[in-house]
C-alpha cells in the first residue's frame, strides 16, 4: 500500500467518525439513556478508562507476540468487568451515605393537621376506572395518572394520548381527564386541547425529545398536566447531579433543579426552584419530585454507616410498605402548613410500628421529621389494614381490597385513611379511619361523614345493652374535637333519649 493509499484510508476513517458523530448529535435524545447512565455512574467510564490503560501497557510490552491482539481484548474486557464489580457497589451506596450525613432536617413536636376540604377520598385505582369510563375518543387512551390541583382541589389527572402504532406518529395529545379526588362519587372533567408536544407522541413530538434538545445532562421525572386559565401545561420536575469523591471512586448525588413547563404550543420554559415557586401557573401545584423524596428518605438507612446497613441494622429504618398497592409512599397530603410528601418509617425487619415520620415540603423540598418514643410507637399502614380486616370479618376479603392507607392528621393525631374497593375497582365500598395509637377502627360510609370525622365531629356506636327493662337497640355518641358532646339512646320501642353535654 502506497503512502497516498494510506492517507486516503485514514481520511476515510475520519470522515466516517465525523458523520457518525453528527448523526449521534442530531439524534441525541434517542441516546440520552446511555450517555446519562455513564454520566450518573462514573464507575462505568472509570472502568473503561482503567481497561484502556491496562490493555495499552500490556500491548506495548507484548506487541511482538502472535496472540497479542486477542489477549489484549480479553484483558480489557476482564478489567472492565472487574472494575464494575469493585466500583459499582460503592457507586450505589456512597450517594446515600452522603445524603444521610448531609440532609438538613428539622424536628417537629406535633404533626400538622390536614385541611378537611382537600382530603383524598378517591384512590388511584378507582379514579383510573372512572377516567376510562368517561373516555369518548376512539383513537386515544389514558396516559400515566398523577396528582394536580384545580382551584386548590386535588385531582387525579390523566393525559389523553394517541392509541396505536400509526396514531403514535400521526396524532397529538388531545388534552386531559381530571377526576376529583375529594369525593367517592364519579366526578370527572375533560379538558380538550391539542398539545403540539406531549406524552405518548412520536418521535420529535415526544415531550422529552424537546427537553433533551434544550437541557441534556439531567433526568426528567414523570410529567403532570396543569390547568391554568383554561389552558393546559405539562410540568416536568428536573433532577440534576453533583459529583463527589470518596475512595475508591467518584459518585453522583441527585438534587432537585427545578421544573420544565411546556405550554400547548410546545414552548418549553426551564424554571429554577425559586422561579417555579413564584410562577403563576404553578402557584398551587406540587413541585418537589416524588421519587427524589423517596430516595432521600431511603438514604437514611445509611445513617449509621455502610457496615451497620449491611449487617447490624442498629437503629435502621425502612419505609413502611403495604405490598400490592398501585400507589405507594410518599403520599401527598395538604396540611395547614402547606403540601407535604408524607413518609412513615418502621424499624428494620418484621416490626411494623411507626416511630419516625418524615414530611417533605412538596414545593420547597424542606424536610421535617416527627419521632415517637419506641415504647409509644404508632401503628403503621401494614397493621392498620390488618385491623381493618379484623374489624369487619363478614366482608369477603378475597373480593375486596383495602387500598392506599393515606395519613390523616386531626387535632395533631394520626389516623390511617383506608378505602375498601372491589377487585375491579368499580367504586369505593366504604372508608375506614384507623387510629394509629389505639388501633380503633371507624367505618365511614359517606363523604360527609369523612369530613365530619376530620373536623372532630363523628359518631361512635356502642354495643347493645339493657336499661331499666327495655332493650337498647343502639347508642350513638356525637363527638366534637375529641370530646363527647351528645349521646342518643335508641330503644326497641322506638323511644329516643337525647342526653346533651356528656363529659363536659
């Protein structure tokens, strides 16, 4: 081969590399998963760099051997695998160790009361069923549901996205279905508006294609549709990463970096956390990412170090889970102090008592925690569901499911608000409040009863008893603010005896 041929060959290789680089750049949203994986996990590219260095040294020393090429490749692959095995576990644990040591938290002495008007009555599974039942568009289906607020009323919001392979490329998102979360009745609202970019659209109409083009080295959380002045917006929380070093590897720590806000015309606005809190479209909406909230609290398992987390489990907490639920912690609740991500933690192992509760401000990310003495631990959501089943043994629990034990705080007292629904999620059969201190179960049949309970006025039915030779059918006690205000005794002869002001 002449010198001229060698130059042409080298030029051809460089031209191929340049063309490939341009193609990758133009289609970079398609490769975001790979480049972001390498960016977030330094152990990946550190292992490759180490393999190149070791392989290069080996090749330089053994370049005269006949099998040097094959041996160099095998050595490089071996070093990459070994590097992943060594660096990988540290890459997983170090970010959580860093957060456990550096998260700023404030201890509170009592839990903030919830706002009765915004109590979550409608569970996710039933809202999805109601939203599907309201769907009248043959070429559209529901996207992923999320919580949003309309006039400060919490709703389950489901985008209307194209259904089918051809429609995926051809159609635009049609709008969103909103299901009122504050009632067990079917109360749906459809906002119809064509979105130029959105969820479930392909390829360049996909909302993440647009966002990756403008802001690449971040991850985007699940989107939710916000209604403001009869216009729809897509809000997408942004998570970025900070690099840190701890022997023997670099690692990255996630943090909230703001909100990407997309209007129906496809214009994207990137807001910092401070800008998002002041933006008129987002003034009543949650902002801090749900999954990041869970990751932060999960990291506290490393509060006492890696060795303790792996072996001893001293004072180790874990998030209390009721398995098999469509909707898990953290739960979003609206309190007198604002929107909070609520996460209840139980001790490691088989214990299900709750003695530490974390509340993350859903707009600022500020973290508070409430801790009880171990001897006074509260009942967790797992046991709350068990007590509910025990209190109503006549229910066929193979056909009905207790779902979403949402925390409700009344007079700074914690209850687990559990909805009982049929397997097909066709509605809410009834609701129960389980006292986290006493395990008392209060069955509530209507939305009005639920709100009365939260406001401190509710009814307790005592067992039947005898009184002066007459059969007492029932005794109804009316309570307000935790105090008995009125007692009504109902006798078999239809006599009603009202006894006011019992107990002061």
